[in-house]
């Protein structure tokens, strides 16, 4: 029985246009799930450039290690993604499975195995049955195509405990040339990316050198996927890859600011969707920290608040217990001036100058806490550093999902 869709989910799946130079196909190969797609193949036009940011986990999956190696070439011919098995902590067999899969995909689409990028998500520590994937390649290749339905099927094929498929699209310009960007993502639990079973793939027809795309993606990732958390757990499989087919034939030397802004907004949209599908989530929480010693310090403090089980459960219970926010700031390890600390929830000042705000009225805050979107702002009174992170509440649903994940 499929899980109940998150109450924070978008009303509809967006209509994604085709990206010139990209063909997609998705099907069910039965790695773990019955009656649902679990395998995605994307084929790219010759000369497609690629960039990526990958998990910093020291227990990275075999697919992550292969991607890290292949990114050095800067060129992509295909992408293969499976759900249901993370192919992590599977030793030499896992490494060989990835080699078998990428080699077979390369033969199927006509590119070198080193130009095939792979990603896997699902249970850790279970051997990968790569035969199920390679035996499905002929059907996948025959099904390659486009259209909005193909993009929705692709987004659905990479889900695990997700309750809805995640996608975003943007149209922008490089110089005088119109370019398109599509992105899909999956993630619901084990989410505290450090580039957790967080995967995202972005496709554009823009012409961009791999080095320039890598620099752009690495920077934009910091304020999108690397600024979200559901449960503070970093996956062995975190992967964000961007593919640029070059079909738009724009001038590579033209100003890229407009494209970069559009890409950044698309990545943030996808990152927010991951949080909105947090396992058991009922509230989408924005945590703004200002007045910190540096941006890095502000992020550490914001993450301490966002990852606090006590803060998250108070929000789940719609309790404006701001003392727990004070606690989280204090445990972060970063400088904070206790006597200048201020806290607001829903735009209402609760604490100021290190104490409860004079004439504080909890009525509007209590009303805000009953909504789906919760805003917390904290100024720690030390410097000018600021950062924003996004998280969700912690409910009984999270425990229920993870207590029987392998059942």
C-alpha cells in the first residue's frame, strides 16, 4: 500500500518541457519494490558536460566512488539510477556491480563506460543484483523518449520512502540565447546532505564547460541541499549531478549570472521539496540566524536549532517553547552573546536582550504554530554572519516509518 502523501506536498507535479539532447526511460526491474518503477536511464547527446557534488561520508556507496572517478573526465553519455538498494557497504562485489552496470549501459547507448554515471538509493549493506539492471537495459533503451510523462516517470523511479515525486523547471537566458533547466530529486529520510539518501539530477540544454559548471554547482549547493535537514543523518549515497548538453548553442563566454540565478532557484525549490516530504513531516520550518561571528558559525547555529529533537517535537506539538531554541543555540559551540540574544517566531519578537521580550503576547505565536509553515529567526548578537536552513518537525510518523523500514 503506497504511503499517504505528505500534507506539505505540492498540489501537482510540474509540467516539464523536453531538454534537447536528453532522452529518458523508467521501468520496474524488481530490485526491491513490487509494482512500481525502480530504474531510470537517461541518455545524453555527444559532448554533454557534467558536474557533481557527492557525499563526504567515509562510508560512501560504490556508485558515489564511481561518480567521483568519472567526474574528472567532465563528459557524460548516460545516467543510470536505481532505487531499493543503496549498493553501500557491499565491498568488492558492490564495486564490481557498478562496473558491470556502467559498462553494459555504455554498450547499450554507445558511449564509454567511464562516461556513464550511476546512483543508487535504498537499503545499505545488501548485495546488489546487477543482473536485474543489466537485463532491463534493452527495454529501457527501446523506451527512451521525452514528454512531461517521461519526466514524471523518471522522478518516480528514484523514490524510496518519498510520498511524492519531486521536480522543478526553469527557463532563462545566457546572453541572447534562451536555455532550459529541468531537475528531479528524491529524499525523505536520512537527510542532512554533506556534499541522506538524497539524490538530485539536473539537466540543461545550455553550453557550459565542465569546469565552470562544477564551480557554479558547488557554490549553489551550499545554500540549497547543504542547508536542509530532516533528521541530521548524512547518507552514504548523497549525489547531485548536473548535465549540460550544449544543444542551445549559446556563447560560452557570455555572462552567466542570469543562468546561475535560475539554477540556484531550481536547486532550492528541489531542496525545499525534499524537506516538505520529510518522513512523518507536518510542518515546514525556516530557521534564520543572524548576528553570528561568520556565515559558517551562523550555519552551525541554525543547524543546531533545526536538528534539535526538542525543538522539532515542540513544533510538532504546536508549542511555542522558545527555551528549547535558546538551548540549541547554547549547545552549538559557536559564539553567542547571551545578553544580546533575540528570538522571533512568525515575525513576533519573543526574546530580546537575553530575556523574555517585554509585554510578550503568545496569542499570535500560538496561531502561527498551528500553520504548516513555521518561521524562526535568531540573532546571537556577535557579528554580521547570517545563514538560513530548512527543516521539518519530528512526529510519531518518523518513528513508524523507520522502525519497520526493512520489513
